[in-house]
C-alpha cells in the first residue's frame, strides 16, 4: 500500500549462521498502526493472519520480545521447519527509514527457495549493504550497524560456500556495493610528523564493515564461477586507479587486503596488467622525486616481486628501464628500512631473469651508496650479498674491482656494525669461492684495510673477524699473501720515512723563523727611527714657514716678486 508518512521498519533478524533467509517485517505509522510489508515471494504463498493495526508493536520492539502480530516461521514454512537448539531466538531490530533502502527483509532458510528467489534475496542484501554509517560517533545507529555487519557476514558465507550464485545480473550490484563501501577519500594523517618506524598507525574506524567488504570482494574474485569477461565492465582502469590510491592508507590491515586483491586482479584481468604496472611505476616515481611518502610501498613491491617472477624471457626494454630508473633510485628514500626487504627481492628477481643486468645494477648501487647513514649502509651490504649469491662468475669479474673497493671502505668503517656486516661476506661459501677464483684481484684491494684494522680497530670482535679473514686469504694463496705483507711493510716504512722527513722539515722551518725574528725586530726599529726623523724635518720646515708668514704684513708683497711683476712696477 502507498505510504506517505515517516515510517520505522522493524526488521526480524535471526542470529543463526544460515545462508540467505527471508523474513517478515511490519511498518508502524505515527499513530501506532502497524501494516505488514509485502513479504518475499516464498512467504507470500503462505497464509498470514496479520491484523490491520498493531498498536503494541513499538513497545514490543523496545522490549525485544516477539510481536504477536508476526507469525512464527514454523507456522509459515510448515512443521518441517524446526529451529536447532543452538540457534538463538529471532529479535526485532528497529532501522530508520533513511538507513534502509527498499523493503526490509530478514534471514530465512534459502533451501526452501528456488534459485531465482535466492538471487533476488542476494540482490536485495547487496543493495542493503550500500548503506554507509558514521563510525566517528560510536553511540549512534548501533543496531543498524550490527544489522549490516550480520548481512555482510551472510554474504561472505553465501559466496564462499555456494556454486552458481555469480550470475551475470549480480555483477553490477556486487560492484556497486564494493565501490560504495571501500572507495573513499583517505583522511590526512593526525600526526604531520608521523614516523612509520616509531609511531603507531591510525586505524580505520569503520574497519568492522570495511573488513567484511574486502573479505567478500576476495571471495568474489576467488569463486570458481567468477567470469572476468563480465566483471571487466565494472573492474576497469578507473576502478584500479581508485584501488591503488587506497594503498596510502595508514591501516596495515587494509593494505594487506588490498595487496591480495590487486594480485588477484592482475592474475585474472590480462588487459589490465600493463596499466597496473604503469600506475605502480607512476606511484613510485612520485614517491621518489616529489612526496617522499607513501604508506603502501612495501605492499606494492611485494606484488611486483611475484609479477617480476612471471616475466617472460627475454625481458622487455620497459622492464629493464623500470629496474634502472625506478627500483635503483628508490634506494635513496629516507624510509628505506620500511620496504628494503621487498625492494631487494625485486632486484634479485630481475638479476635471476637476466644476469647481464648485474653490472649496471651493482654500479647503480655503488653510485647511491650512503655516506653518513650506517643503518642504510648495513642494508646495502645485505643486498649486495643477496646479489652475489645469484651472480654468475663471468659477471663477477666485471664488477669485482669497484665492488671490493667499497667493501674495503666498509671493513675500515669505525662503525662496528658496518665493518661486521662486510666481514660476514667471507662466511658465505659461494662468495668465498668467487673470491678464491679471483684472489689475484681481490686480495690486493682488501689487504691494506684488513692489515691496518687488525692493528688499530677499537672493537675486539672486529679484530677477531679480521684475523679469521686474513687467515682464510692466506690459506687461499700464501705466496701472494707473503708478497703483499712484505710490500705493505715496505710501504709503511716509506710512509714513516716520509713522515720523519716532513717533521724535520717543519723543525727547520721553525728554526729559520726563530732566527728571522731578531732581524725583523731590528729592521722595524730602523724603520721607526727613519719615520721619526722624517717627521722632525717636516715639523721644522713647517715652523720656519709659519714664522716667515707671521713677520710679513698681509698687504706687502715680496720685493723679488714685485720686481718681476709688471703690475707692481707700474
């Protein structure tokens, strides 16, 4: 019947975990009259004895007791419908008219309905879950929030346990429900100086609902009946862009769901693969050169790790460019510790696919090697070891000289963690075998730092590790080791001799300086006397001139001048 006044729906909700049930709801008008809503098709065939008015419905709903005007399910469905002992009694939950789209419905046994009626109920529940609630206020709409949570749980179970439910007509409603619930503008961080390594992240307040929507989305993609050819009308490039923006969420739980979902989308939608890679590339470039902040870098790199693992050989030029122009410069980021493990994995995956990339990658890492941050230097050394684990001997020969020059500097680093991490390379059997094959190149580079550190380093643990490394190198090639030892000692003697000569030269300069001081003082006295004599002469001349001027009148003219002047002669 048409309704023109404000209504309050009383939704019969059963708390049992049964898929897609139907129910009966009544509408209470402002004057207290109760009018039953049109029941679902299965219930429409059942005889009902609802009275025209139900003045006690409002009071009954507040007491959470069954309304006498609503017939029990056993009377509608027949004696075969029996409630299990573990199932709780249905309750009537008020949901305001503005919160509930369309007619209210409650769970009922799906086994009693044909497939078409189940699909209708499925669609209705999807539409009902498009209602959004304000979780910033934790005390409003509590019952409505609970109704939506229960409905989302029911949808997740229904999609997970039933076959044939993903018909073509359901895709628009599924996509609309997902888009409405998860796509939103992320709020700015509460802490402008937020440090992911130190501060606790801000969790999403509406997570009780969003989590279930993500769970439903994941089950939807993993359902055996899922058809990408139909879903691509809704999961398109715009959808992927909005999904990627959510990776900036501070809530790690949401980013974890997004990581799995994006990986499923990449696997099922072949037409979106290049677009997804391009957009991830853009996010990383913006992160490196503009914002220097993005919460989901680690998750996106983890997805890329599996994507790179599936690249076909030979690698395309765009993939190599992505490695050199994006992944290598990402090592300069301030928050490298948050995603370095995933970044190193991606780099190693590229080198396993194409070993010829080893030389440019190593040189790129050496170019961006940290100078002042010991923590990042330790991470770089760890990544270098991972690369050396998969490097081919031919590629090792190309990079051994610049690489071990840097390792030699790290061994000599006063920070004991950096030195320790570099010395651990000799505990790796494969790296040790590469060093043994190229001992004539590696040992001359490393010997000076190792020998000096064994005598001068402040940390006893480092000294012990250096002794072990020197012993290992001596066992590999004792002849070369002895030659380098003698050469090093001779070089040290030459350095000491030069140092002594330098000190003697400075002493001689000091003596010459001391000898020149008296002469300089005498010269200064002579200059002062000459200057004083000049001043005396000037003063006497000035006195004479002043006296002459004082004795003469202002009107008189010297006779010599008067004689020469024709004017005066006249």
